[in-house]
C-alpha cells in the first residue's frame, strides 16, 4: 500500500480496516525524542562543553549511519567523564519535558488495559524518573557509572547484558510479551531512531514519532506533526 496521509501530519502505511486500542495488550516506547523532548546524552555533554561533538554522533546513530550503536554510545559516554550527578539532575529539572500527548497516550493505553514498557538506549537516571512520572510498568536502559558524585565515562553491566541497543530493545519486547502470555502482534512499538527499528519490526503496530527518514518509511504509522496522542485518532 502507498502511504496515505489520513490527516495533516499523520501518515498510515498499512491497509487496515479499524484499529482498536483494546486489540493490543502492550505498548513499548523509546524515551529520548519520543516520550521526551531531548536526547539526554547530548544535554549532559553540554555540562562539559561537548554537546556539539556528542550530538553529531547521536544524530548519525539515530539516522542509522553508524551501525554499531553500542560503540557509538560508549564513545559518547566516555566524553561525559567528570560531569556531576548534580548537573544531570539539572538536565532533568530544567531541560527534560514530556513530549506533547505523551501523558495522554500512556493514560489512554492504561485505561484500555495495556501494559506499558519503556526501552531506551539512554540512562536509568532519567528512565526511572519518567517511569515514575507516567506510571509505566517496566523499563530497560543503561546505568551510568558514578563515583564520588561524578561520571566515570563508563556504564555498568547489568544481569541482562552490557548496553540496551536495538537488539536488546527487541529482546525486551519479546520477553515482556512472553511474560504477559501474548503474541508480539498484540504489541505497539513507538520510536524515532534507527535503534528502534528492531522492536518496531516485530510489533503488531509500529509508530514513528517525528522520526528519522528511514524510520518514517518503515513504520506502519508516522506521526509527523502534533503530539503522541495523535495515534488515538486512528483508534476506535
């Protein structure tokens, strides 16, 4: 099917009769530039005057121009060495905002009985706070190593692995579906960057939010203007 703009800024790439929120049991969200307005790693880098350098790597990774996400994240985190936990708290309080429609979409999904999942190539320092703010059921993201109140430039390995990249997002979506006793086709995956494509590729409904060109092309639904809750315009 050729993409159809059902309303300004809302593109549907699938032939579907009616979509019902109640047909789905899980919705998985990326965080940076999807649920929230910033790329946290870029804003943390600003504290050590390296935002432009880090942002250039982030942009290339999200566009899919850097194929090794883990390596690109290690490079960026290394540049954060010496940033204080207080500076990260400042990023959270002063720069991080929920994207328009994020709270409304999460609320509508929860009201329809869906479980909510946040899978991020970002950091627990922020995902834990966003999880609590939105009442999200489950998260997976990376832990920044902090010693004496300062970032060491490294991440901490976790029991599931070292870094939450695109493959780990896909794995987490599958594991969550298994725990819930549902098929991945009963899941919605929402993201904006190339590292979201693995999980979007197995979900029953994939949604690109103000996304990179490659992600917009591959998603079943692309929200190119307006808030995340525009997804609800397609649901009965």
